[in-house]
């Protein structure tokens, strides 16, 4: 969603300078493409001129950052992922109740920094089970854990299992905090990788969810490589290989995935079997500040809703390129996580 927000902002802003606080998403190509279109990425609100336009990245920001933006009279466009907003809202709600919050995640990750800023006195960050003995818990019955949305299921479950063992009465969030796109890709790779002889993950090395996809594949016994785009493919990887699984990180533009598929078909031939594992058709409304800015510039925001349908887009692209293809519907049995972080049907 965040990428589309910046795209639409650039469409209506003309020559106005657009600033983005932190990388909009963790993908090298996305960031460079926006730089090429004139976007300036900053690591501090102080770098943004007064009264300018600034976009908050998908990872979210703390109330202190929002206050800085207001003090500089900035037009702030909030591209925070809706699921990150959900975690922020949960943190605020439970902190107001007087509960303590254990935030499972990487303490220096931008998302965790932003979430912790919502209730700094109530939140303690837990990166690994080794952090648990150092926590200060006032009332184990008024305790809840929340998670960074981009964690892998496996990593999150290890920490959550340890928290449940240490604090048997710890409360769970009302629903999972892990990003649906991250979860879907991880479950799909775990299910399909054993059928392939090699796995290619399209994504950047600073994308934790992309890196995790390669790890899942290798842990399950299928060799895997992470590439930013088709230019990084090494023909030696495919010697004796007949079946390749191609997947991508959650924020990777589809044209980069298509480029990898096209390069493989051109070099080695074959057909594409698109596995329709999860229905990711989804529609997002635009941030309120962007809608307001559109109206001021004579653009109807209701005509600019963000629609995502990766499976249909890929199928259409394959037909347009005359690449032999077929779509296979795949069902993966739902799993539940037990208190030790393992899964059972």
C-alpha cells in the first residue's frame, strides 16, 4: 500500500518536492525508482523544510515524530501499513488499561521504535528468550504480548512460547499481528519448496521477510538464493535443475518478479505453473491526508482506491508474453500454534 500512496502523491503534486521519512519499504529498487522521480528520503524530520510534504513510511512512526511534523507545519501523508496501525492501537488501548506490554521484535527496527513510542512506559521489547529474565513485571495477570508485523512465524513463535512458559497468564492479542503477506509467503514456501529443486526469492537483503523465505527453503532441504532482480541470476545455479520455485518478499514490485520468470524462460524454456495458495485480492482506502490533498487539487479520491490482485496480474502478464502457463489451486491445512511455538493441524 505504501508504494501506491507515494505513486499517487507524485501524480498529483506536479513539481512539489516530496520527502519520505525512512525508506518507504525495504526494497532497493523501490527506493531508487522514487529517487529517480525526485523523492528525497530523510532519516530525521529536521531535514524536511518547513511547510513541505512528508510521507511516513510503511513501518509507522511514534507520536513524537508526528509532533515534530506538526511543529514544522508539514503536510504529513501517513503510509503506515494498516496492520502496523492495528498494533499501535492495541498498544495504546492496553497501556491505558494499566497493563504492561511485551513487544516481540527487533528493538532498532523502525516499526518497533514507532510502536514503542506510543506507550514507552508500558512497553518492553523482547528480541529473544534470553531477554525474558531481565524483564520487570509488576502484575503477570495484566500482561500482554504484541509482535512486530514483519517477523517470521517461526522466530515469533519461539519467543512467544518462551513468554508463555515464563508467564502462564500472559494475554494474547485479539488477532495475529504478523503481516498477512509475510505469513502467506512463508506458509506457501514451506508447503511448495519440497516439490522444487531450487528456490529463487526476489527481494532485497535488508528485507527481513525476504531473507527469511530463503532460510525456510534451505531449512527444509531445498537450495535457495535471494536476488534483487534478474541481473543477479547465475546460470550455474540451475545445472541439473528442472523445477524452480519463484517467490518474493512482501513489498517487491511485480515487474521484478516477472523479469526473473521471463529470464528463466528465455534461457531455459519450460512453462509456468502458478500456485494459487492464498487469495490476496485486497483493496485499501487512501490515507485521510492524501484524500484531502487530492480534493484540494481537484482529484476525486474515491476513484483512486488501491487494489491488489497479484494472481490475476501475473496471469494476464503471462498471457501477454505468450509464456505457457497454468494455474493450480492449492489448499494448505490451517495450523495453530501451541505454547511451545510448534504447529499442529
